[in-house]
């Protein structure tokens, strides 16, 4: 059976979005870098996101392919995603669900990005597999029906641990927690310390794709 990820509709939307990534992500990161040089200090995650603006800030294609493979292997009933942006990671996850079953709940703080992500999912023929919740994920993810088999973290880095702690009671046995990382980001330290401590109930390893992907297995 052919992969939905390689279908013409999905491939066309991803190609369009990755062209936008190529044009906008690096300039957005340079705006942040220039502002930090000007101030002589590191900006908070909130300040960074304000400067990033509408840039996709997307995962690399190889990270999306990893998400697709993990989903097909795990065959989840429910995936939760923190940080849809324009829907690139969401499309990879939903394409996998088309091939193996299950549903995806994704979140996006900014309404304009959420609307764009919804349109992209519709253009790819995957909207029926995804519930997109707009607003602060610490509020929108409070109520879930059922257990979470895969959690993908790709929003503000300083909120990774807060989101994980919110959803830990809902993680299924052998749930996968996947976190997209940034190079040498101190805001990730609390999260990484948590999942890399075996006493917290995870086996965790960093996968060397792009700036790194932390892959954690819930074992208790």
C-alpha cells in the first residue's frame, strides 16, 4: 500500500509550506539574534515568538518522516500535538493516522496560524483526522477523552515540561513523547532533566536529526 505521506495532495501542500519555511524561518531567527545582540541578553520565549511573527518555524523534513514512522509503528488511538503552527508536523502525523487509524488533537496559540493550519489540512485531505484547538494549550488540553499514545512537543520550549506534566496522568502505557529541540537552549533544560531521570518513569534518548529530537518512552 502506498504511503499517504507521498500522495499528491499531501506532497503538494508540504512542498508549498516548505517553500515558505525556506523564505521566512531564517530571517525570523536573524531578527531574534539581532535583537539579542542589541540588548546584550537572551530574550524570553514570549519575546522570541513575538519577533518570529508569522514564520512557520517548522520541523525539517527528516523529523516529519520520523514522526510518520513512529506513528505507523506505534499505531496510536490518540496523538496530542503541542504547537501546530501552519501544520507541517500536523500533516505528517495525520498522514500516518490515515494509514494506521487513530485521531490527532493539535493546539495552536495564534488564531491566524490555526486557521492556516486548518486550511492546509483540508487541502491535503486530512482534516477529518484532526481536532485543532486554538488558544493556550495549558487550557485547551485540560479535557481529553481517552489515553494519549503519542505526545509531540513543538511549541514554546519553556512550556514543554508544563505540558508534559499536565498530560502525564493521561499517558498510556508505553506512550511515546517526542520533543523537537533547539541547539543549546537553556529553556529546554528542565524538560530534558525530567525525562532523562529514570525515576520519573521514562527511558529517553536524543535522536541526532536537525537540532535534535528527544524520544522518550513512558515506562511507569
